[in-house]
């Protein structure tokens, strides 16, 4: 749980710096501020939604071009989480001959490692900040669909978030 608490804290810190209160998180704007280039990519492996790697000095985030907008937003937030939380791994691997470019990827259908769980918690906090969710609910916005629409996330992501926060 320590790693997930750090992930949530780092997401809050990033939102305090680049977020716009009262609006859905603009993940592309945040990526740009972090000097991460987002590249839509038609992955041949159906299980991969996104990848984050460093090529030379350029930080690149590949996102599956045919995913829904909600999925792309979560993938981008998730990969930014890897950059913020696990950057030392990426930069260290980049220096090893056997791994000229370190890669993290987001895939469906596999059990998440601790790094993947941390990146998921980071993404959830970045896209659906706990404080903002609570404010919306306090103002009467109490349907999964309404909240998902407000935060520009899928109903599934919002359901998971509401469950984690103790509302479901």
C-alpha cells in the first residue's frame, strides 16, 4: 500500500502544478509540459494499449490509435505515472547495452505488477481526483454515468474509482 500512497501523492502534486480545477484533466497538456511526446500507434499485439520509453533524450509515449478516447486518456495518464514514479528504472536501463531503450507497456489480460498497480492508482487520481469526486457527489452528481461524463472517463473506470473511494 505504501507504493500506491506515493502514487496518489505524486498525482496530486502533478495536478496542483498543471491541473485546471473544475475541468476534466487534460492529459495531453500535462504530457506536453513534461516534455513527453504522445505518438498514436497501431500496435500489432491486441493486448498492448500503450508504451513509454526514452529514445536518446526524447521521452515518447505510444498510445494505441484505435482505442476509445476514454481508454487513450487512461493509458496516457498511466504511462505518465510510470514516468513520474519509475523514471529511475527507465533512465538506468537506457544506459545498458542489452537494453538500449527501456520500455514500460500497458496491456490488458495480465496480472499487474506492483509498478503497474502504482501507475493505475496514479492514473485514477490524475483523471478522477478524490477531492473533485467528493465535491461532485456533495453537489448532487450521484450517477456513475454523470460522474464519468464530467471526468471524461469510462463508466467502468468511474465505477472502480467510486468503489475504491467507498461510494459503491
